[in-house]
């Protein structure tokens, strides 16, 4: 059974640029959620995708967007990067909504 | 909105000691998970425990949904137990709301 994998593991971008982060869900899982974790804080919910549809969104601006593909993998896109977007971005997959979630190793994004 | 509070915020233990971490939540729980975040940022699943008690080796957890709290017990702690422990609550929506975390350091 393959776990949740994210790419890239580390990324450095310049303010104003755009970034795409990728997540492959665990085998058999159809729900993917994205979280942002700033240094010293707990993860904050960005949004969730269930069967390729957005299914809930946290308090993040529209420049945070996402996709889920037919194989249930997912992308997180962030436009017009700001310095405060520097964080660890975590992807979680689960079977159905509200069931046990499993996390990838994260992508550490630094905006300079 | 939902409040998920963890205590203590920081804990230093000597190897071999036992500890109890607490998670209080302000609304009815649908699901609750405990995670250990290692120094590289990976969130490791410990327990999926909306109610009742579970044990896994030196770790055990209890959730009392009616009183809106969950406890994580660590017995005979080891240096590899060091890291940040998070509880995460799910209500009727399916997103996880994380607590503030407990930073554990186990020393020799």
C-alpha cells in the first residue's frame, strides 16, 4: 500500500511568483485535504477535494486554488506569492469525508 | 468557531517517565485523531479515536466525547518520543481542526 506522497519537498520562490504543489493520495483514498503550517503553529485547513469537487474551504484568499484529478491526486496552486505564504504545506488523504486522515511528508515553501 | 486546546504546551521528561497529554474541544466531536510530528515535519498517525480507549504499545488514548476531551498517555518514554503532539478534531464538516500542540522533549 502506497502512502501519501508530496512533491517537491522543498521550494524557494520569489514574492509575486506562482507555485504548484502536488500530492498523490494513498491507494484507495478519494478525498484530499490541504493544510498550511506556519512555524510554531498547528496546521490550518486550506480546502478539501472529494471526487474531484471542492468540498469545504478554510479562511484562505482566492489566490489559493486547487484541483483533484480522476486518480484522486491533487494540486495546490498559490498565485501572487507573499512572504507570509512561507510555511510547510501538508496534504492528507482519506477514504470518504470525516474518516481517518493520513498525511504526506509536506512541502516546505520559502518565499523571499 | 471550534476551540481545540492542548495542555501542557511544553513538557520535558527523563527517559522512562510517564506522561499524560490533554486535548479539550468546545463542540461535539465526530472524529478525533492524535498525531506525532517528527522534526522533519511528518505527521505520524497515533490514534483515530472519536470515543473510548485504544492502546498501541506504550501509547494509549481515551476520548470522553460527552465531556469533550481526549487524553494521550505515554508510558516509559524514550528519546524517540520527542517532538510535537497534536490532537485534531472533526465535527460535522470533514476538515481537521488542530490543537495548539504539546512539545515533548525526552532527555537521557
